[in-house]
C-alpha cells in the first residue's frame, strides 16, 4: 500500500484558514474563558470545604479549555507551517495565543487561591478520590504559588518585564539580524546572515575551509561583542533580581525545579559523563586521522566523515513508513500500531515542496485524540530517523491521552524520552540497512557525534552558564571576560582535545538568550542519556519491555524525575549506575567505529 505524504487537516476543522468551524470554535472558547474567569473569582475556598465541589468544577472547565485551545492551536499553527505565505493562518495563530494568555491570567488567580487552603486541609483534599490522581501537579502548583508576591506586585513585575527582560530578549534577535559573515568563495567575498553562514559552515566538506569560515564567523560576533555582552548581562541581571524578589537565592533552584529534578541527579550525570570522556577523545583522534588532521578543530567534531564514495540509501515515503513500523514492532507492537494509524489516517505532512517552514515537530490534537506531524521528507536515512523521532512524540501523547491534562504536562528533561527512544530504534536499523561499509561508517559517525555533542558541547554550555552566573552575582561581566569564561569551559568540557575552540559561542548561541527557561542546556543531555538508558534496557529485555515502557511514559508528568526512575527502572538517578549503563551504549558504538575505520587510516 502507498501512504500519502500530506496531512489531513479537514477532519479537524473543515475549510482551511477560513474555516467557519474554526471561527465558531474560537468564539465558543472566548465565552467559556469568561465564564471560567468568573468561576475562579467567585470561588471561596472556605465555603468549598470539605468536599470541594467548586474545585472539581474549576478543574473540569480548565480541562475542557486546555483541550479546546490545544486543538485550535495545532490546527492553525499546522496551516501556518505548511504554507509560510498563509497570512490568515498567522493572524489566527495570534487569536489563539490570546486565548492562552487569558487562560493563564485566570490560572494565576486560581493558583494563589490554592494557597488560601491550609496545609492540613490541602493534604486531606489531595487524598480525596476526585483529586488523588492529580495530587502531584496540584501540590506543585500550590507550592509554586506560595512563592508568588501579591497579585499587584506580580502584575507590576510582568509589565516591567515586557520592556525589561523580554525587551532584552528581543534585542538579541535584532542584534543577530545585523550580523554579516563574509566568506571567500572562488575568489569572491560573499556576505551571509548568521543563519545562512551557520548552514554553510556545517555543510562545508573541506576541513581547511571550515577553519577559515570559523575565523570569519568568530570575528563577525566579536565585532559586536560589547552589545551582546550588555544584552546577556541585563537578561541575567533581571532574572537574578526577580529570583531575589521571590526569596530565591540559588540560581540553580528554578531550572532544577522546572525540570522536577534534584541537584544530586544533575551532578551524578555530569560526573559520570566526565569520567567517561576518554573514549570520546579516542573517537576524536580517529576522526582527526580520517580527516587527515593532527587534531580536530571546533567544527570538525560534527562534520561528516567519508572513507569512500557511496550512494546514499534513498527511501520513498512508503518505504520509510514500512521500515519504521517493522522496527517499532520488535520493541513494541503498540508503537507500531500507533505509527500505522498515523500513516493510514494521514497525520503526517512530509511532502518536499516550496513554501513550507523548515524543521519538524509533532503536535497534539486533544479533542480528536490524534496527533499531527510536520516535516520535510526527501528520502535520506536522516529523514527516516526524524520521522521516527516525531512518531515517538505522537506515541507519548497517545499513552497520556486518557489522563487529566494536568498529568500530561511533562517537563523538558523527559519531553524527549519517547522521541529519542523511537529515533534510536530506527537510526540503529538504518545503520544496519546501509548500502555499503562507507555509508555505514558515515551513519555511525553521525550517531556518535550526537553523543559527543551531549557529553562535550552541552557540558561546555552548562559550565559556562555556571561560571557566568557566579560572576554576574557580583556585577557586570565584560565581553572579554565572557570569552575567557567560555574558552575555559570549552577546554574543560572537551578535555583539551581540540585544536581550536569557539570563544564567541556565548554570543552566537541563541540558547543563552532564551527568555522562556533558564539553563536551556542540561535537559538536552539528561533527556538523551535517560532515553539511551531505557533503550539499553529494552535491548536486554528482548521484547518484554512494552508494558513497563508505557507505564513509565504515563507517569512522566505525575512525579519527580527521581521517583519516575525509581518506580519504573528501579534506579537511583543520584548515583552513577544508570548513567554508566547509558554511556556504555555510546562506548559500544565507538568501539564499532574504531574497528570499522581501522583500515582507512
Ligand atoms: Zn523532539
């Protein structure tokens, strides 16, 4: 059977961007939001005790609203992604964003009211049948609300952050837009935007040219270093003042809390990684030899390795679908079943055509009880892995679907568990399925360089942010100091194994300027190795892993990360054992790589 590579949005709301059904939905949601807000304002926690009928109503209204807004957002953002020139879709997206803002404003009032309930009473409340299942998220919500200042003060802070915190975040985007990187090509000097330049550097095959490009790239950021330094200092300064106002003295507390994890876990992860870097350095040395270099330069770490010409294996969309389902099946028939539904019912927009936005994602349709996947599929092994990755997200959503939405809000560190797992299953299979040894080596190298990024590059980002925050607490950190801190962090993280580094990385990397979440780095490494550890167990379990795996996914938003691992994997994340198991998988890949490439050096 042939699968269609375009998605079905008509079944969600008929009529495309001008869909009457969608507009009707929005006006209904606006009405419901008004009622919800009134309901919350009228809620009297004292009168509602002891059986809390009012709270039950509020939670059920919230559920309906979240689902309705989620459904609408997936629809409009899908249309906007599939056609970047669809201006109506973009306007509609704005309308949906406003619905979210209204909902979250009402929820702030709600959360504050939760703190009116005395600790003792709240404990009893959580034991009641109606609230038991959502005890964890409800308790978390109330604990967070306890730290809030008065409604007026919070509102003032919010308003000030528009021109303060958010303003500096926008300033970063404006600064990046002025970056021009000159590259010499065939005797001519061409100038590129930051995004274009990055793509060109990553695609460049000649190591010498890559080095020259990195120098140009460094200079372009260095020319505006003072402006970037001011921006970064003000972002962190605002954040630290905000923490202080809320009685938070440790800048690691919010990012850890956000990821529902303990600092012991984070330290155990980095310590185990640090103890295992020798093998990555071996891999770097081999890669350098294959590239005819003494030592790798900064950009060489993720550059492609070619030991010979090969014709890359090409997959049609239907071939990819069959390949994915077949490989999912050996780990989990239910995962394969979900993928089958996604292909048959056209959940996936994968057509390679102009006018689509780049990248890929998976979005939930909570009312239709389906997902939608967006990507551009042009037939490479890499595309097959991406498709599997997004189907992993869809699977995660599907196993959470019957739970209250409160129990579906998993944190960033576990958000990529199911997707990375699915990707690992399929990327390992594409390596096995390679047309030639040269292709196999190239695919294996891609996989290892990803682990290396998690262990070295992300570690450097983390070390830099730690030392930057330490310094920032005492005052402004100059551009020169920032570059020094970055160089120290990179050398430590890469065990001094590279020939050149990227000291201006603190300006070039968007993640340091993210206004959404602080320390937008360690959850990547956490998520990757958490998933790799689960994958290692699945391989050992030989097919009997499915039920345990699903049970784990279902609990991803219902407990702390440590409890999740303890309950479902019987491991203590604060100790090194689990992390070592996960890293051993990477070591196996490196051993295979070293063996296969022996004859090419
Ligand atoms: Zn993902």
